[in-house]
C-alpha cells in the first residue's frame, strides 16, 4: 500500500526542552495506526508536529509524498489532514448542526456537504436527535461523537485522533472505537490514533508504535503488540 504519512528523523522542542527524539514512523493508506505510551511520553506532541502546531526542528514530515514540515496548520486541513484534539474542543455555543457546518467551512459542494451530514447522522444517530441542541449541553460521549463527526465533514484523507476515550464511560468508549473502525473500513479514511487505552486501541489497529520519553521504542502489528510481554506488563495491566 502507498504511504500517506511519514516522519523521518523528527526532533521537536518546546523552547529549549526536547520532546521528540529522532522519530521514524509511517502510515500506509487505509490503515489504523495506534501510538501508545504513558502520560507525557510525547504522543500528543507527535500529532501536533504532524499538524504543524509544533514544528519539527529537524527531520521531515511527509504527507502524500510532499514535505509538510513548514506548512501552516490551517492549510493542512485543505490538503486532507484533520485532527480531533484531546478534550474535544467543540463549539459549545453552536448547535450540533452548526458544529458540523463549521467542519465543512473549506468546502463549497453543497450537495456533497448534505450527503456527508446525513452520513454523520447515520454514524452517530444520537447527534441527529440532538441536531438543534447546543454542543455544550451534550454529554461527554456525545461531544466526542460530535468532534469526530465535525472532523469527518472536512473529508479528511488522514484523521488524527488524540485520546478519544478520555473521561468517557467504558460503554461509550466501546461505541466510539466501533465507529472509528467503521469510519476506517467503510469510508476509506486512514486513521492515526493516539490513545492511553492501549488494549482497545491495539484491538482495532493494524500496526502500532510504543513511545517512551519521546522515543519510539517498539513497533509491530497490533496483534503481536497485544501478545508482547513487555507491552502486557507496561500498558495492558496483565
């Protein structure tokens, strides 16, 4: 499969503090890639570096065979890279419908937008029932669904998900992960999933990377990582 994203020797900093060390990783088109690790390992920084919010000081980020290391974050959305950030960050004063409309702000294909709104309501039926409700009045799980749906309205080629399970009840988390898998399989969306719930993330992913202290320390297929004794002990509580 052709590669959609590649990080080559990426080093990122916050001021003088180095957060990522020589990161090499890639995502093939159509994959779900999971990046797991403890709090503070550098997972979110990796996503922020892909998006250009944190710029790699050295190394390269390549999307669809073109370097994007110095491209502004807003321009990446137009190219097909869209992130659902940690904490969801929906527009709380806007309705569900208006949040979805905001997701499509770079588009002008009205018929396609209408179809994609119907697609989102099909994926998340509860959002259809709440379409005129303000986003800030939704439950945490509903807000996470809305954040994902809003990102899908941008028609991403690569969807970046940062800790989608955070703060949610186990039943809701399972629903979210089932939908993520469906988006990948049925809507041909490549997904880069950063997640502390390593067990669930590795169960839906194709390949995984394990990060410690800003470094990739292990990579393999997700089924092999699930069976890895080091991963079991450190991340799966087994």
